[in-house]
C-alpha cells in the first residue's frame, strides 16, 4: 500500500493529506483528537499512554523500505508499536512521538507539523469500514476535492483501500493535502488518516513511507 505518499506527492503538487491537520496548520495537525475524529483541526491531543516497546537495535538500523520521491531514503526506525485491537505492529521513525488513546494511535513528526492517526474501528465488515472514510474530511476542511478514490492495493499481505486529494483548512485557510486509507487487518480494520501542508508532507515522506512499509501482523 502506498498510502499515497507517492501519489500524495503527485496530488501534493496541489496541497492536502488526512486526519491531522498540519503545518501552517501546524497547530491543527498536532491537536487532532483521533479517537473522536470530531474536529481534526481543534481537538486536544490524547494523553501519552504509549505501550511501545524499546528496541535497542532498531534505533540505529536503517530502514530498508527503499526510496521515495526526491530519492530520499527512509529514516532509521525507533520503537516498535503494537496496534493490539487490530493485531498489527509497526516501526516508528526515530525521534517521532507516539500517543495512544483507546483504539487510536497518533504518530507525530519531531517538528509537530504532521500527525498520522491509526484508528481501529468496530465495523466487522471491511467494506463497511471503507464507506465512511471520507466523511471526516468535511468536518475540518472545505473545498474538498478527490484526486484518487477507492484505490485497491495490498500491504504486507493485507488488503487496502485508499483515497487522496486536496482541501482548505476551515479555520486557517491553508491549502492541505489529505490521504485516507483502510487496512484489512487480522482483527479490526484500521483507518489511517493524514492531513497537512504539501511542504511538510514532502519533508517527512521518507519517514512515513518507512513506517507504513513496516506495518505487519503481530
């Protein structure tokens, strides 16, 4: 699954990506409440209750996920974090912050310009989980445009569906790029959301690509 970080850069030539508004929306990105997904631009960040386990060797190891746009290598990985509700685990880029609240995991870049939210949902049916993916966008953005919709792919043996496009932050007026993805995990489906300004997404694209590539079954 490309979670459209590459497509996002293509789409990013516009400006927007999913459930944490970032950059000039720097305040909106880091303040998204993923558990409620109610108003991604203003919600307060959940308390840090991360259950991530330290992996002494992983912090110095290079991520072998390959290259991204601009021929940038993936960053070294830090901790391994479990998404227990969905039966997944992933490597977090070194220096990135992790916050957990219930079935939601927020991963924030060191400069706090971008937050990626992983939310395990209760829908038993994967298709049902994908139907409402874009509904959250209208809560924090206007002029939402879909550049790519319902793209089917696979990530480490798991079915994925993703969409991406652009929009404008309702409060700041900033142009944003967004990406939504649903992963058919072993237990509950996972919705992945990213929203931010193009330059911030491009800045951290290698880090996020490595993280997405590391998503695997526990």
